[in-house]
C-alpha cells in the first residue's frame, strides 16, 4: 500500500488525486491523507508563476509536516489577466520519497466578466463563484468550471487530468529519472 499525502483537506482535491494515481498505477493500492498547509502565496494567486510557486510550497510543506510517505501532492488554483480576459487554471506538483518531481497543469478557461471583476476587487475565485451563482462553498463541489460546462467537466475531473500529467515521470521513470 502506497501512502499519498496531499497538501489540502478539500475533498475535491483529495478525490482527484486518488483517482489520478489509481488511473495511472492500476496494480497499486493507495491510501491518501489530506493535510492543511500554507501555500505561501496570496489566497488568490494572480499569475502563472505565483500559482506554480503555491503548488511547490504546498508539496514541500506537506513533506515537512508528514515525512515518510511515498508521494506528496500540491494543487494550487490561480487566475491570470490576459488581453482576452481572465484565465483560470491550476498547477499540480507531485514529489516522491526520493524527491523526484512531476508537474502538470490543468487546461485553461476564461472566467465570466462578473467573476473576473470580483476577483479584481480582492475576492477569491470560490468566493466570486458563490456570489455570482448564489452558491455556498463551491470550492468543495463542482466549482465554476462545473457550472460553466453543465458538469461535463467538474472540479474533480479538471484536477484529475493535471494529476495524471504530473505522474507521467513516475510512470515512465526510464525517460525522466536518472
């Protein structure tokens, strides 16, 4: 049984991580534990670099907090203002017990103007989602991506693909790990 520590207590992120590992390593059994750690970046990262750094910080802090696991996972969602609107995306960083690293990023989608304006005013994406769509705790449900796609892609599916992408080096060690 392989132990995964994910730097989040959010059930969506925990579920997406477990599904990603199970899909990539069909013969393995996994147990997963979520831990709360600081991202070390703003509550709502506002660019690619800050979002990436948040995922790195989370994975490292989870490893410091719970040494001895087989894998550590950090997921950080962010936004970035572009000429064509505000993008939403997330970074996933996976580290194993040997400190080998895999990274993946979700697809990008553009946020509705109302949500983008609320974020510019200082709200987090989940908060803005709750306000615009009159919801409670959307971060632990299908998220804005779920609302906007009629749940064709919900937050779990959205993060799962990025977890799978971050696991490529572990699945294909001969190509990635010296």
